[in-house]
C-alpha cells in the first residue's frame, strides 16, 4: 500500500526502517542527537546515533573507518558543499578501497546532503556540484526527484556495499507524493520514464524533473508529444533507456540544474552522440544553469537557472532546427 508523505519524511522513514532491520546501520552528523530527546537517539541509542565534531573531515573519516569495520554509516551533511572540505575521504579513500584491497574490503557508506538552491542562499550554499563526482570509480550518486524515489533510493543506498552520495534537493523537501509502506527499494541504474512521448526526449534530474513535466504538459496543448525521463541515479547511469527513447523520438533536450560544463547533461550528450548519433534528427539541446555562481538577487538567480520556459523553447528548437539556426545567427 501507498500513502502520501513529504519527500523529507520518506527519506526519514527509509533510514528508520533500515536501522530497525540492521543493527549495523549507524546515523551521525553535526546536528544529529544534540539533545537527549532526539527521536533517533531514543529509538536506537548512543552507540548507533552520534553527534560529531564540526569537522567534515572528522565525521566522514570516522564513517569510512566504521564502514571498513563492517558497519553501514549514514552521514548527515546537510549541504553538498560541505563535501568539499573532505574530498580526500570522499574521492580518494572510500571509493577506491575495495579495488585497492583486491576486493577484500568493502565501504558501505551513505553521504547524505542537500543541493540546489533556495531563493537567496547565494553562491556557496546553492550548488549542484554532483558533476565533479561522476567520474570517480566506485562512488555511486543518487538524485531522487519524488518522495517514493527518495525512500526507495535511500533504502538501496544503505544496503549497497559501495559508498553512495545521496543528494536531496532543498526545494523538494516538503513535496508530497505517494510512498509505498514497508520495505521498499528502488534499484540503482534504472531510469524512470515519467511521461511517454513520440516527438522529443527530455532527460531531467532532481528538481528539474518537475519543470520538465510542466513544460511537457504545456507543449502537449500545442500537439507536441514529449517523453520525460528521470535517470534517478547518475552513477550508475541508465544510458540504455535514454538511447531507446532517442531512437523513437530522434530528438533530445537535456535539463540539469548544474552548470553546463559540469553537468550530467554533458555526460549524457556524449553517450548519445557516440551510441545514438544515427537516430538524431536534430542537434542535442542543453537547458542547464549558466556557467556562473548563483547570485543572491532573485531576478539574477532566475536568469541563470533552467525553467519551464527555457525547456519549452529548447524543445521547439529541436523540432525546427532551421528556425532555431536563424534565430541564433
């Protein structure tokens, strides 16, 4: 059965259920268990729920060690930018340990952090920096866009024997949606076709999935049939589903809140160019953030970021490349 839950509650439910199921699951962070009445502390005790020092290097380093010792830690980092303080642990230690030990050591670790923008948070707390983690062998990256996927991907992340970067978008936290009760896991590397279509493929991630669906609905009123795909995880990336869709539609628009040259959109475009070029009837279009730091100013923020209007415009451009070429010359 399913019932409606906010995105943030769906994540919480997954963590609680996994902690109840497996005594090796730990949960800690700088704002975890700060009082004796903390619900996680009350439910699972101080051996498994800990407040950490105000040091990302310390808390992620502790988590890597605990994971190597057989535990399954979940680290609450709050903001993705905090990962930058501990890049040695995130990039150079945790993902490489399994290979460097010849498969003898596993590192089942979840790094949970918010990303994206909340109006007025400006440059250092609004990034979509997942692009810099895509090329790290051994590190998995999940970007849930719905409450159901938020629960299912967190369940899978905790059970995975590899380090997982689990990124939750700030503006999705209070979104409601149907969430299955009980044990529910969404497999990594399996995209979700959110809307079927025949004229153009739109691939979007995280918060932009909802912008893409809204644009597709608007375009449908003009007789344009857009297929919308949410990869759900970007490492591993389900290129097969995307290529299958492009083979059907012949056109591709990529929507990503990250900056153009540090986006998953760039990776998808490369894969489609290599493996699906013969199916394309128009150049691939990117609808991403501009290559600049997010401003505090709301009008400037809106100028930089993707939105429904920009997605719809890109779709019309791939449907009529000749008109688009004239407009841009």
